[in-house]
C-alpha cells in the first residue's frame, strides 16, 4: 500500500511538472492595434529585410482578411 501511494504521488508530481517550463505562450489579456499600425510595422520589417516579399504578401493578406 505504501509503495503504491508513493508511486502515485511521484506520478502525480511528474505530471504537474510536465506542464511547467514549456515554450507555449498564452496571452490572457488583450491589446488593440489598428490594421494601419500592423501594416506600417509590416512594411518596416520588409524594408529592413527582416521578412521576405513573400512573407510580407502573406501576412498583409491575413491582416486585411481580419475584421476590424
């Protein structure tokens, strides 16, 4: 009985730790950024060489498809 309890406690502890330290980021809050600001930032990224023309085109289309 004591071994079973110890094993269960260890398994539970490992399960809890498995969720810690992951690389997943969840944003609980919200921010409001206008499409114009996003498009300006996107154009700046293209001009500075941070993204390719193809990436720019894809991201711009995605921004434009979103509702205001």
